[in-house]
């Protein structure tokens, strides 16, 4: 917002919006790439950036030192640092531990400590990705009367599924803004359906080669528990175009500039 407000009087709102968008996309890509290449360096950089925001006596080595490297799992980004302001003012506190059991309204932790008189517990961990991804779990999907079985299909070109005709879906990025992928897919889908109609075709459908092999973990996949638990349940990923890309610039090429791939058949 600050960059847009500075540029708008100079170049106009439309150009300022495009420049601000490009800048933040590039910075996101740069940070994510640096985390992948030099995780120890980025862990140190993040800790150093946090240090002046925390109270002097705060135990950052315990509470802000996760077992995973930056962006191996999701990172919580705090706008304007308001949470750290509350820490400094003493209106909130942090406890890093594992819940062992409940005793009435008290939480007993594995360390032996107890948090008393708890009003609310948010169960925000331990969830599972449903196997029918990218379809909602409440929808029964079939193709020509045959139920959709995720493990019999591959992701394709970041927005389609092998042997599933006339389908484009949106599944955003784990590390970038979700809407970046949504914008690309919306434009691509509109173009693809128009192209199919112009060819007088009834459908488009990705057809995988007979020897297409699954990759154990697709490029850019997170290593958090819910992703690992879902690996052998959800739609498969393969090499090349047969995956759900997690790199924005790769998708810009795939969905905006590249010709329709030969594996995409029009019938």
C-alpha cells in the first residue's frame, strides 16, 4: 500500500498498481528462493529481524525457533507487527509446548506445566486434506458414470486433471498469495474454452502417456504433517507438466504465454 501511494501521483494509479504488484511478487519469490537455497542463513535473518520487536526477557530460542526451516511449512506473517506490540506491552504471552490432556478448564502440558482457567481452545493443527482434492469432499464426482478415483489421475498444467474432460480448477499457492494463481487460471480457462469452441470440438482433455511415473514429492511441496499424510491419498504428481506448480513465474509461462501442450487433446 505504501509503495502504491508513493507511485500513484507520479505514474498514475494503473501503472502504480502494476509496479507494486510486480515488486511484491518478486520479493516473495526472492525470499522463498533464499529460504530454499540457504535455510540456515534465512533462519538467522528472521531471528535477527524479530529480536528488536520482542520484550527484552522474551525466550525467542524456545518460542520462535521451530523444528522446521523457513517455508518448509507455512510462515505466519504479521501485518504492522501488532502482535509483537502486545507482547511488549504484556497483554499477551506465548507458551510453546504440547497439550497432554485437559483437566476441567485447565490444560496440562507435556512439560508438566499447567495453563489454568482456559476460556477457548482453537484446534488449528492435526487436520487432514480430503482425498478428493481438488474437488470438495461433499461432491461425488463421476466421469461418464465412473466415480472419480484420485489415485488414478495426475495433476496437469497446474489447473487440470488427466482424463477429466472440460475441467479447469483453481488451487492457489502455499507460499505466494492465493489470488495470483486464481487470476492466471481464470484467464487461461476462458481462453481454453473459447479455443475449444472455435475448433468446433466438444471437449479438451489431458491424456497422460502410458509410462508416466509418479514423483514421490512434487517440487515445492510443503513438509508439514497434513501434506505428508495426504501424499498417498490425493491425485498424483508427475514430472514436467504433470503436477501442481508452486512457482508463480513458472505458471505465468505455462498459463499465459506457452502454446497449448501436445498432451492436451481436443476431441
